[in-house]
């Protein structure tokens, strides 16, 4: 058993509205402490987001514990306020960011012999 056995990695794509790049970065640079704490408490171990500037596609990946409680975040008022706060700069669908799950295609791991 390796430390990676208790984790899973997921990736997804979001899309910014045109002109939303600087504001998206500013808002994440000032991430609300309650959002950070909620993600960590839910089992997120690592979370990064990258921008492809020509398409405004955001590529996000996170490593989380396999016993994560991410689904419970949606019910938290602070999480709902964050979604509303981000709605003007992300492409939305039914009040949530339009999120496309990405399929794993390749992984190089250093913890496997």
C-alpha cells in the first residue's frame, strides 16, 4: 500500500466568459478562508486550476481522499454564496459553473515500482 492508495485524482474543465481572466485570478488570489477550510475539511489535498487563454478554458485537477465529503459542500451557505459570486465570470448552467469531467488518459507515478 502506498500513500496514493487513499487518494483519487479528478480533473474537470470550466470556461470563463470573455474578459473574465483578471477577475478570476483576483478572486482566487483572495479566496475566502471559509471556502479554503471547507475544501480541506472535505478531503481535498491538492487543487490547481490552469487557464488556456485562447479558448478561455480552465483546466482544474484535484487530489482528494477517497473518503472525501465534497458532495456535502453544495449544501453549505458559504459555498452557495461563492457560486453566486463567480457566476458573472464563468459560463454557468442552472446556477452552477458549467463543468465537464475529463477522462484520464495518462499518468506517470513515482510511487510505483
